[in-house]
């Protein structure tokens, strides 16, 4: 694959990852009370305080990934967050048969995201990014 094609592939990968977090963050903010209730049900303390912090991380981090600024640091923070939140919200082994498969899929999705964030942390945003533009 040529360097230019590789740069476009990295850019498209960033757009796809960013979209997930931006859309999810906006959706959670529009259902704030319901999201707080879900977090509380899952044993998250101080959900009313932690949710706004997470929304800033989710939407802000998604936007940073999208534009390609400070992507290595965002990748590291998101990778750590996947390790923390995945067993809290998607502990598929604790669910009944009706929810088991759905929760396992979410767990595996987060595992895949963890891997993607490790890539961002290791390799950065790629050529089509503010990080690369500032480096040049």
C-alpha cells in the first residue's frame, strides 16, 4: 500500500472511531437522567458528577481523534478507560441467558476498541492530522 493510501486509511479509521464516541456522548447527554440511572444501577458512585466528566472525555476525545490532535494521549486515556468501564457495564458472565450474548458483544466491541486505542497510542494519528501538521 502506498504511503498516500495508508494515510487515507488511517484517516478513515480515525473518523470511524471518533464517530462512535461523538455520537454516543451526544446521545448520553440528551438522555442525562436515564444515563445517570443506568450508571447508578451498575454501581458507579457519584454518577451525577462523573457523567459530565465522561461526556467531556467522550465528545472532546472523539473530536480530538477526528481532527488528529494529541491523538497518542487520547488513545492512552481511552485505552485505560476501556479497561475500567468494560467490566463495570458489560460483565457478560453475570447476565442471564437473554442478555448474555448482547453483553458479550459489547464486551468484545470494547476489547476491539481497546486494541484500536493501543494502536493510536503507539502510532499516532497519521499524515492527515493536526499532530502531523504541527510536526512538519
